[in-house]
C-alpha cells in the first residue's frame, strides 16, 4: 500500500510532498506532465514574483472573502516565510519599488532545481490521474494502468487555466461525483476582448503607461498592453475581477492632473495647432493614450466635456478572454467542502491545496504565496493522518 500520495507537482503539490516527507511519510508524487512545475516555470519567464513585502493585514486583505479562511495558513507561512524558504534554496532576492519580491536570477528554474534536488520523494512523471476505481486512485502511466490505495492523499491539481501546462480542471466532475461541492470556474487575472478599429493596428503590442483604471469602486494605477486581441497586462488584471462581475471600465488618461487643471489647460489658446498637437503640448497626451482617446471618444467634444472625457474615458469591451488564457481561475473546491485542515469532509484522508481551492487573488506575489502556504498546511495535517504508531522504546 502507498503511504502518502500527492497528485500534482506544481508549487502547492511540491510543498505538500516535501512537508509530508520531512514528517517521515513515504511520498509518491504523481505528475501528469513530463516534468514538475510547468506553470511555475512559465510564470518565471517574465520574472518570478514570489511574494510581496507589505503589512501582513494588507497582504491578507488581497484575498477578499477568502481572507478569514486563508488567514491561519498565511500567518504560518506568509511573505516573510516565503522569502526565508527561497533564501534557504540558495536564491538571492530583491524587493522592487512596489514591494514585489523576486529572485535576483528572475527565473524560476534555478529555484525549482534546488528544491527538487533536496526533496526526498518518489516523483512519477506522466502519471495521469483518471479518477477512482472503488476506493483506489486510477492512473494512466507509461507502464499501463495503476491503481493506488494510499493511506493519505493530497490533491494539488491546479485550477482550469493553461491546460497545456497541466491545469485543466478535469478533476472537478470526479470530486463532484463524490459529493464534494465545487464552485464554478471563472477566469481571473485575465485580459479582455476588444473590437478595435483599423486605426489601432499600429499600437498593437504597445504599453499604456501613466493612466488610472477605474472599475466600479476600484481604482488602480498600472501599466497594461494593447494587443490585437484586446487589453492585457498587470493593470487590467488588477481590475479584472470587477470587470468580470459587471463593472464598467474607465480610464483617467492624466491621473496626475485634477479636473480643474485639465479644463484650464484645454482653455489655453490653440491657434492653428491640430488637436493632437494641442493635446500633446497642453496635457502631454501622446501615443497609446491619445490613440485610446480617439478610439473611444470620437467625435471629441470641446472644453469641459473634453476634460471630463480625458479624466474618465469609457472603454467598452467584449468580455474576458478565454479561461484557458487566464493567469489563474476563481472557483474550485468550496470552503464548505473542507475542514480546517483542508481535508475533504466527503473523503476522509484526502486533502486539497493550491489553486484548486475556491479563492482568488490579484497578481503581485499573492497567488504563489497562497499556493505554497496551503500546500504546506495540507501537508502538515496530512502527515498525521493514518500514521503508523511509533514503536515503543
């Protein structure tokens, strides 16, 4: 019989597996892909954002309604502990101007190699979980079908985005069939489709800087990118939940100027200047910001109406990009389906961790920290489940 089974070798699964092994359990770590940490490595291509330095109450508030649920786990293994963990793996870290923490190497691969090298687990690659056969976990493997009956299990199967990297959500109906409540999946930290006019083509791939995005009550200053498909990047991801839930998107194209100052500058003599040249000189409105104003504001009004438009430009969109393209997903195993140890109430001895749980958070270090934190929490509690008693003496 298998002692401890962990399914999924992303950050949450790796953390759970290592935690179990350090507690003395014999761990079989099953991964469907040819190697571990595929999405982790992809995230690191643009700079591996491990966590964020800010007061812990503010950090935990980023998880919104999931904060009370995750708080004990983040208290036990939050931003400070993540930095210590990465440093112990030989990674020199630095903190950016926004508080985001990165390895100096920026990439995920050196950290992952060091982590895997110290991990005393039995990693089985290309083991695709297929659900249950009775009480057994069924896998398609390179050696044929295998059925395992572990003493304890941790599921760390990811959400439902980036299926090619292993997070396809295929597990959801299998758990639902066992009586586990599953909240519907939805894209999170995603781009939005736009129906651009031909005039926007020269700006595809260009960043939009020095703007403030407003979605409902949320206001965020951040950069985003105009792509052929729509709007993408950190600034959009930061307000994506509000947009997904129906809030309208507006842009403040000159966030450092108040409405009165914008109006006053627009009342300066224009002379024979073109409107574009006048806006450039009066408001330093150029490039992608000016293109967006023309795209969504034409025919442009004058005076106070133009000032109001520049301070709150409506940006209609056609909804989120497909879920498989999203950085992460909302939905998954509901909090009510789990006890305080992250064990499934319907399946004693089966714990869950990582993005497959029903929580969401913005980018900026929150996603990875919660995956590591919940993986460690599930691994710690799973380690004590159905454990062989210590021999006397």
